C-alpha cells in the first residue's frame, strides 16, 4: 500500500532552546512506525533514479521495500552491501543533492526521506544485533598500509580486510576517524557511532597505529621497505586557511578546525577534560559553509550569548546545507550577510575586542557562477566580539607529496590520482578522498576508498 502524503514524516528533534545548551544529538530518529509509514511513500520506481543519484549506488527502493514490510535487518543487509558506514552517511550525507534530489516524489511534494530511513535502519541494526559472529577472512599474506583514518581510509581498510589483506592504518592524530571524529560535532554525529565502526574493523583484523605522521614519523618509501606492497593515501584536506587580514595573531582567533578539534576530539565541553578553550561571550564565525555552521553552533553550546555567521554574499549563495542553516537559525545564530571582515581589533594585552567589517553588495556572476560580492565604499563598522573563528575552507597538506619520491601532484595541489581507480603515477601508491579532490563529502571519500581497495586488489593479484 502506498502512503499518498506529499510531505516527509517529520524528524523528531530536541527543542532548539534546550539543544543549544547541550551536545546531545539534535535529531532523535524515527520510531519503527514512522519509518514504516515513510517507507510506504516510496513508489518503487523501476528506473531507480534515487540509486543513480547515490555516489555508492545503494539499492534504495529495495531497502525501502524491506522497511515498509518491517524487515529492518534485511534492509540493513541490502544497504551494507554497498555502503560501509550507513549510520554515518544517514546522518551527514547531503541527500538533497544526491538520492533525494532525484526522487520522483520530490517533483510534486517532498522526496522520500531516504537519509532518515537509512539512519533508522543502521541504528536499528546497531541496537538489535547482539554478539554478531565476526568473520575473519583467511589472510592472503599481502601487507597493505592505509595512511589516514577518515572515511576514505576506513572504507578502503574495510574492503581490503574482507579480501584477505593484512591491513594497517596509520593515523597522525591520537584517535581514529578523521573529520568524523575531530570535525563534525557530537550533536550531528555521536562519536559512539564512529567508535563502533572502528571497533568493527578492529574485530575483523584491521590494525590501527595512531600518533604516526607519515612523512615525519616514517615516509611512504619506508613503508614499502617495511614490507607493505601497496599504500593507500587518504590524508584529507585539513590545512586551515586564514584571510591575511590584520589582527589574525590575536588571542581569541581560531581556525574552525582547531576550534572544532578542541571541542569534538579533545572534549573541551566536558568538565572532566582539561582541554583549554576560550569561553567567549560574543563570537564571529567567518564563512557560510557546513564547517561555519558547526563552529557557530558549537560556540553557542559553549555558552556564547551572541554568535554571528559573517558571510560576504547573500542567503541565496550561502553554501551550507539548508537543514544546517535552519537548525543554526532555530538555535539563535545570527546571520550577518553581505558582510566582509577587513581587520580584527585587540586590547593592549592582545585579546580580540572587535571585528571590523565592510558591507557588500552583489555584482555580476563570477567564475563560480555566483554573483560577485563588491565592497560598499565607506561602509566600515565594528562587530563587538571577543572571539573570531575562520571557516573559509581548508587546503591540502603537501607533507606526503614532499616526502615521497616521484609522486605527482594534481592541478589542485592534491595527490595526483585517477578519480575512478585511485591509481597514482607511482607504482603501488593509491590515493583518494579529500587528499585528491580537495574538501568534498563523506560519501565521496568513502566511495574513493572502496574503488582504491578494488584497484589495489587487482594490482597485487597481477604483480
Ligand atoms: P579526512 O576525514 O580529513 O581524514 C584524513 C585523516 O588523515 C585524518 O584523520 C588526518 O589526521 C589523517 N592524516 C593527515 N595527514 C596524515 C599523515 N601525514 N599521516 C597519517 N595520517 C594523516 N561531509 C559530508 O558529507 N557531510 C557533512 O555534514 C560534513 N560536515 C563537515 C563538517 C566539518 C567541520 C568538516 C571539516 C568537514 C565536513 N564534511 C562533511 C566533509 C567530510 O568530512 C570530508 O569530505 C571527509 O571527511 C573526507 O574524508 P577523507 O577520509 O578524505 O579525509
Ligand atoms: Fe522510491 Fe523515490 Fe526511489 Fe522512486 S525515486 S524508488 S519514490 S525513493
């Protein structure tokens, strides 16, 4: 039976004025009844446009049909044949541009809530699957190193261990997960879910070596000397960017990555942790992407009374996901749009007291297709703040390129690798995720890791 309702079943959420003071998850998830009801909105289209919109080609109508029948474990098994991290993707994927963007139900109403259903199924599996027998595949005797434990590295390691390789993941931080652990806040992606994924990989035999900065602790060439026959590089694009405006050296200026790492990875919001972080009253976050929304919403939860998103274009151009913007607004974040910072002012003892900005207006579209922001003459004003967080994008770290002989870069300055196979110009080295593409998405990084695992398998079988 098809449910003819045109809107998605709403997602239950914590009240905005309660959740902006805690780090618990904003969305609390569908109940079984809600999930079945939503699944019944699916038309089971024969051409599966939703699946064509999914970067890892999850069999969407098939898993939704199982949800509609109340066969949640079977739904999970269908999803997990193509997606390594469903509980994570169900929470953070930009579904509106992918599967849901192609859903036929979206033409005259709202698309089927594919992301929410995926999350429901993955969570149902996590809470109902007890003492699963862990399958350790028979080893094939070949050693592979994975550098970086973000979604690209984890997906690659997961597929390689299933194929029988002896896999070791080298991670520069003290904890695994990449952006999933240090960047995306607890209230959007509970860290217990990431930890479960890591434990599942460990149970299958993947080894993790943390605090190992490849390129410093040891080089990629030394990994080969140590007996690794192939190396996958999934080191992300986490190098912060600043604006090069006066005052960026003042106390109270953070890069979003540093601010988020202190809070998420190093738990500065928990009283029992002694991670230092400035408790600010008025915070300006510069940028309009998802990272800016995460930083602003964290600042609010850390006790700031006023938090501003300072963005130089208008709300029509702002790049963050609509859902994140909506949540940020509900939580009291103020949007200071058509505004560009020009200097940060400080006290005599070098602490931030204000952000000098100019007003902007929009001109003709630029190379990105978005209308170019132009400064209004003599429009300078000061936003009184005691902290400034830069969330204007990140760059690729060149460490691996600089320390590996004969490894080429691509035009963006990332590791030069075929985007389909992950193969680089250097024999035995494969790469994928943000380290190749620049900042992108979890699902694309995961897909790149899986593709590279296939290529490594073919390479090692043929060499
Ligand atoms: P990363 O996740 O960056 O992982 C790379 C890992 O490699 C890190 O752990 C790093 O410490 C390690 N590393 C780096 N150099 C070395 C080295 N030399 N030796 C050893 N280890 C090394 N995407 C979405 O789809 N949805 C979202 O909602 C979303 N929100 C985001 C919020 C924030 C705050 C940020 C920063 C990003 C967000 N993204 C989101 C983007 C997404 O997280 C990334 O595209 C994705 O994590 C890239 O995966 P990756 O495995 O390539 O790299
Ligand atoms: Fe169901 Fe939408 Fe996919 Fe059609 S496009 S099968 S309605 S999820």
